[in-house]
C-alpha cells in the first residue's frame, strides 16, 4: 500500500501518522543593496550568510557582517533600543527600525532577507540616505514650545488629564523617517511631511504652547495638511504605532475654528501656571 503525503501549514505528515514539523532555519542570507558613488564598479548588491539566534536583530546581523565579513558596509545606528530612530532602513520592502526587527521573523521561505536604503530618499552610500529635506521640514514646523514671556514659572505646568490625552501619542515619535519614506506625497513633490504635521498637531493641542493660531496658519497652505491624500501609509509603518494620519485629519478640523482655539489658549494660561507667584527674573 502506498502512503499518502500531506503538506499543510508548513507541516509534512503521512496520513494516519504523527505530523512532522519543518526544522527551523539555522542561517539566513542577507541580500544588501549597495551604492558608492566613488566606487561605481562595486556590485549592486551583496549576499551575506549569518546565523539565526532567538534574539538576533537585523541590526545585530548587520553589525556582525560589518565586523566579520565586509568592513566597507555602512549604515546608521546608535541606541539599539528603538529610541533614537537612526537605523531605519528598507527591510523586505518596508521601512523598519533594524534594531527592533528580529532576524528570524524577517526570513522568507528561501532563507533570504532583503535590505536596502529608505525608498524615495537620495542615497549617500549603501544604507545611508540624505535626510536633509526631512530635517528641514521638521525645523520649519517649530516643534519646540512657543512661550511669549521670557521667564520660567516656579512650578510645573498644570495640564489636565483630558488635555494630556489629546497629544499623548504624538510625543512618542522618534523621528525615524519611516513615515517620510512611505508617504507617496513626499516623493511626488514639496510637502511638509507626516512627521512635521504630527509635531504641529502636538503643539496645537498642547495647552502650554501660546501660538496655536500661527501654527495652524503655517500648515494651511498648498503644501501642508490639505496636501495629504489620506493613503495612511505613514500610520501603517510607524514603529511606535502612532496614527499619524489621524493627527493630520485633526489639524484640518482645527483650522475651521482656529480663532476660538487661540482665545481659549489665552484664557487657559493663568490656570495652567496655577496661582503660585512666578519667577520674574529673566533667564540669562
């Protein structure tokens, strides 16, 4: 009698017998896209075999390759804990933080992981891209608090829980540029960018900021909040789970009553600082 073999859900079994699981892979091949303007003769991509361990991340694998196989491979990295946003790169076609992605979770059926620089951004070398437009848009959004009085209060700002919840998620952004790379509008032309609009939303909803009207006027032009096409690509790739598109939509809604927001903010300032006397000495 001939045994019948069944392949289902990654298992191979003989009907009537016990299922036999496919053994996990012990190695993976990282296929890395390369670019060096000063050495155009180099290969467009290189392949590197690395061992798979339970806690090895993509960044750990790249550091291993750099130390043991190819010292010419370059990329950005810093904290290794998903806090600095430096190591964002294209991993299997999506912008990801390399330090937050486990190697074993990114290996495909053939044992490969495809690594490249962020899409839609000019490449400097290998996995390093030119983020100058990203940082320019960020600076123009004025992400710092705007306070018209050049003095510091003696006590902390007294923010209500409902006010905090309005911007609580937006302050988790680590400026990794994943949303910038994924957004089709930033690739098409001038656009403030999801990250800049998120920071604007953060300050517009922050009761400590005294310039919500100015901020709303700054994103009301043709390159601001209304240029967003609502594709939601930014929200789908954010490593911190921030719904950036929701913040952009909230900005649009706030523009319809910007004057009322400004008046409410001015009325809020005395109670925000409490009744404690303030330090009248100017900061050096």
